[in-house]
C-alpha cells in the first residue's frame, strides 16, 4: 500500500499534514477570529421558522440568486460588478487557482506555454494562499513585510512582481495574522504593477472603515473577496467574490455545482436581512478590541501590535511563547501560538477579541503567568 501511495501521491502532498484544528471543548476560544456573540432567542426562533420551508429534497439554487440579491443590498455591492459565492472564501481562493493554474503540460504550445502562473503574497500572511497554490501545482512567492510594523516593503514587492510575473496576487486588507491594514497607496502601486489579477481579501472588513469595494472597476485586474465568517456567521461557510463580470464568468466555470447548500443559502439570506444585530455585535467587538489593546499595552514586557481586525498580535518576552500558550491552555484559554511559523513571528501569539469577561479572564491568566 505504502509503495502505491508513494507512487501516486505527489511528494509535496505526502509531506503535508491535514489542516489541524485544536480541540477546544470547554475552553475559552480566542484562537480562530470568530465573533463570540450569539443571537437573541427571539431571532433564533424567527430563523428556525424561516428554515421550516427549505426543501431539503431539492438541490440548492445553483448560483444562490436570492442570497446574491440580499448580499448586494446588505453589503452595498456596486451594481455593475459581478458576484460569485463560495463555500467560505477558502473555496474562492481554490476556484481562483483552478481558473489560472497551468500545471506543466508537455502538450501545451502557443502563447500560454511559457506563462508563469504563480501566486504572490506578503508574508507573514494567510496560509491558504500558499497551500491552495501548492494543491493546484502553482509556485508561491511570499514577499516579507517590514519587520518592525508589518507594513509593505514596496520596492521589494515591486521587484518580486517583476521577477515572478504572478498570475494571482493576494493582499489581505487588514492582514492576518498581523492585524494591520496596509497603506492604500502601496496597494494601488501593486495593482498597477501586477501582470495578473490582484485579489484584495477583505475578510476582516467588519472591523475597519476602509475598503477597495468602491474602487472596483478602476483597474481591470482588481477583485475584492469577502466572507460572512468574521461578522458572526463562520458556521455557515459563505464567502463572496466581487469584480468585473467578465472575470467572474470565467471563475464561475470551475465552481462545483451547488457549492453553497440550501441551509446556508436560507440562513445567510435571513441573517443579512437582520444585519443590524451583527453590526451591533461588531461594534461591541471593536470597543473590546480597544480595551484589550490598552490592557495588553499596560504590561510592559509585551508588545501589542495595533489591529484593524478582530484579533491582536502580541510579541512576548524572548523564548516565552510556547510556555505562555500552554500555560493559558491549562487555565482554560485557547489562543494561537505563531512562534516558529515565520521568522518575523518569533515570540508571537495571536489573540482573538472575545466577550468582555473572556478578555478579562485572558488578562488575569496572562498577568499571572508573566
Ligand atoms: N482570508 C483571510 C485573510 C482569513 O484570515 C480567513 C480566515 N481565517 C479567510 C480568508 C477564510 O475565511 P472563510 O471562513 O470565509 O473561509
């Protein structure tokens, strides 16, 4: 069996571990950038009533038309732009790769034979850009961010773009796991220098006031990707891509039929019609982010990086990240340990903003451990 597996599975896949999610039962969960708030009982009842008529025996509407209409209105999507739904934005990242990847094909001739079809992004960044590129057989170039504040190193980035000629460039705005929002002028320089598509990933848009959505159409190679995960609907798995219709028509061709299931379509449509509830939760998270940042900053030996997302990156004293992570876990608090994942994240932990009492428990445990 092993011999057959070795023969059939590509070495780069053999070398991987499956995506690991740590066990979180019974823990205060501050590891995954989720919204900690639940819905009021009355809204839950109304939602369950809305699900009563969902036809489970039928396949979903293939492109989720009702949901698309509601999304357009709720998220103020420009009417001349196309919209494509994914099973989380992870699936959209996969669709983008499948659309442009050109795995080595000895039969390929003509103008596309010598095209470089890699992915470029800024590191440390969201790992799925690189992972999905690897699944699709695409090269990945990660340009290091500036070490002191994780801003864009523009000369290095423009140089890397010129050399790699990437088909896809991902810019997370704000960035995960660093939490900062890149300079918009730097982003524009990258969009203008890019030989291929630039996807501005606005997964954390509920927590910042800046967006590229209104700039769509200014450049033919700009797409904006978003998700409902961080606004309080992570369990539904729904992401959306916005951009020029001609691009989205192509990407739509690699979408699996019925990729957004009936329960997600119905629940997201319902939720977006009650978006005010989630907007209120988002406001509370933003206020808590300020409190948490101030509390972390008061501990002298910590460095908290300013965040426009729903998490805060913290650098702890040298050599302490692993013990602080496990100490917090023993005290019932799960965060993300980034130490060892990238040279620029040495001694770094990422803390998702939780409920006020969860953040207070974190601060008490952290103070105790330090
Ligand atoms: N983009 C960024 C920058 C993220 O941090 C995440 C989630 N961690 C995603 C996309 C994926 O979100 P989704 O839940 O929609 O797959």
